[in-house]
């Protein structure tokens, strides 16, 4: 059975979804605790995207460190 989506692409999509959810939470919610949690989700998504970018760069022959 073949995979529909490669692993880096899947993690990239999940990271983009986390960034979108975090931005939505920052914009919509006014409560301080919800904004802090949304900012934390946004940071997790950005961290995941950085990891995917480094992984794909290392696969292309470049160094994995930025």
C-alpha cells in the first residue's frame, strides 16, 4: 500500500494548521488566558514548520542547521 502524502508534507500541513488555529485564537478571543494558549499553539506550529523546512533542506543536500 502506498502512502498518499509524504511524511514531511504531512507535518508541514499540520504545522500550517496549527499556525492558522493559533492566529484565529489570537484574533478572535479577548480573554487573556485564551490568547496565551493561542500564542502557544502558534509557536508550536511555527516550530514544527521550521523543523520540516530543515528536514527537507537536509534531504536536498544542504545542511540541516539554519
